[in-house]
C-alpha cells in the first residue's frame, strides 16, 4: 500500500469563503471604554456592558481588548457591531492573563544569557558581567489563585547562575534582563480573531459576566425616646475586586434569589474601604426601583466611578418618623423543639421538652409602607439600631438581619434581651393516658416585670410532640398562631408577676 504525504505550507493567508484573505499580523487595539454599564447581583456576580470603537481592515484582524476584569467568565462573552452587525464576526477569542511577575520573568530566561550589574569596591563604579541563568530560586504555588492571598510562587532557595565557567549560588549584583519575553502582559486582556467584510470603523458592544463584584445593603435606624418612631436609612455597599476600574459607569443592582450553578468559590481579599460623599440637601432618591423578572432592580440615577479594590457606599432609601413598636417576647423553649418535632421517638418521653430559659427578647416592629416614607422593596441586609440617651448622645442598642422585604410587609428586629423582665417555664405534669396513643402535658409559665412602667409580654409555646393536639385546660387567653405555635398575651403592671398554666393533649 502506497503512503500518501500531504504537505501543507503555512503562508500569510487563510482560505475563507473560497477566496484568499490577507491575515493581519499586527494586532489592532480596541479603544478604551467609551461607555460602561454594570448590573451587579448580590451573589458575587456582575454583568458588564461596554462600548468600544475598533478600526478593522477587510478580512482577518487580530484585535486586543484591554482593561478586562481578571475575574471574567470567558464563556459568557457576547460581541456585536453596532455599526454593521452582519459585517463583523469573532472567529476566536483568547483570554490572556499570563501577567508579569519576577519569578515568571526569570523562568523565561532559564539557560539563557543574562547580565549582572555589580559595584567595584575600590572605585565604587558599576560594571557588568554576563552569565547563564540556571535556577530562579522560585517555585510555582500549586492551586494558587489571585483572590486567596499570598503569593503565586514560594522561595526554594537562591538564584543560581553560571558566570565565567563557574557556578555561583546567589550571585552578587543586580540582575538585568534583555527585554520583556513574548507572552507576558501587564494586565489581563482579550485577543480576538475577527473577520470583517470590509475596512471600516465599528462601534461595538461587549458584554460578559465577571466575579468578585458584589453588593449588599446595610441599614441604620434611630429610635425616638419613647420607642414609638424610628428613622431608617438604607446604604448600598458595592465592592469591586474584579481587577479593573470602571470610570463614569452606569450602575444597576439586582436584589433577589437568583439561581446560579454552584462552583468552587474564591475567597475575597481584605477590602479597602471608601465612602462616597452624599448631598444631604437633595431630597430626590438616588436609586429608582423597578421590576426585573421575579427580582427587584435598583438603578442609580447618575454615573459613578468604581475603582478596583474599592468598597463604595451609596444611600438607597431614607425615611423619618416611621411608626414603630417595641415588643417583648418570651419563648421559653425557643428553637430546640424543631429538632424533636413530629419525631415518634420522643412522643412519650416526658423528659424531653422541659428545657427553659429566663430571657425575654426585645423586638422592634415597623411596616414597610409608602405612607411611612418607605414602600419600596427593601433588600436583605443588616439593620443597626441606635437610640439617644438622656444626654442626647446616640448609643447602639442592637442589630438584626432582615431578608428581602416587599412593600407593605412588617419588619421585626430582634435587638437583644430585656434586663428587667424575667420568665420561667416548668413542666408540672406528664401523664400517659392511653399507652402509645394519648399523652397529657401540663406547663406553668411565670413572667415578672421589674420595670418602673407596665409592659405587655407575648408568651410563645410550641406543641411539638405530634401534629394532632388540643389545649384541654388553661387559666389564660390564648391564640393559635400556626400548627406549631400558640401565643399568650400577658399584661404586667410595675413589679407584678403573673402565672400561666395550661394542659395540652396529644393523640396519635
């Protein structure tokens, strides 16, 4: 059988659409961003849309797109010509991130001639010697990524060079390299292979997803002296650790539980904080809230700068004199019952569910409604609450985390535990009425008020042994909140104690 050898000669042209097209050997740089818009999600993700101008020759062009985030997802990139969409097509794209580093530079010159600048001890003048670089003294750090901290290389000893036929370990002098090796770049960039139907200047739109840009919301609240009104200010905190700076950018924020395919998450470096100055005289809100699918979209009504390694704060909403109420809640069993709920192993064990604490929680409630000066969907975030003391000085009184809160919904903030109100909860009786079918359980709950004014305490209990239950006897009014919660409202005068007793029957 004869062997057939195909010989391909690589020339400076490629055959496309049955015609020879000259391949541009030099790269054409895209212009810097002419405009950029950011849509940032509160899940460490951002959509970047930018416009750039590119001069293209007819045929194939190599195009360099600089100032790209180091955290770009290359598979998410979309390109289109706004000038003539049908005339330009990206055939290949390369995300280049082989950035300059001391160790990386030296690696490129292993087994090559380099120069060492030394100083003559007698004349104090510089002179140079040449030699061959044998070892850098650095080793790549396996598994390193630029957001985990540390260095991409670790030291393995000293540099080794052959100078004048001899091996020198840690050679004296300042190492000088002839030039920047091919392939190393100063900043991450995209390189495209673009086919243009004709020579023209194109205004292009580029969009892509990038990580290490995120936002969160934090709130500051100030209670009045009677705990009946509250001033609330929401601040958006935008963090950019993407590796690039965005100047004069449009900014939109998406709040909601957006589903993302989970992958290994990169840890974020420590953040450098900065705060944008706000015009307190301006009453107009800075963000406009609109709907986006099943999420909320907040659009900043002006342009802003977002530098790399920067945390910026912008006011989202502000309301004064919002009606508020202080609420005391005693939940003696607290969240422990959830571990035993409807578990048949615990139904007949009288010793389970006796746990009790004396702490009575202090909550502040308010409603997210328009007439109160709010009424926009509030993103999830931490709420820090302050109150003025008798000297008129603001003091911190507690904080809580709220979830995404639609308009006209109630916000309840847990701020801590009351000092002068105490609760006690005790199991007084446990009786098996019908073995394996019915049990009775009796509790006694005491609440004491040591404050100088009357209070109301909401006492919560949780029928947890089984989903079929009834209150057979009690000395207090009560209401069923849901299948696993009953509530006893208790009003206490100054220095008064009240006792609640009730018997609950479970059957299965």
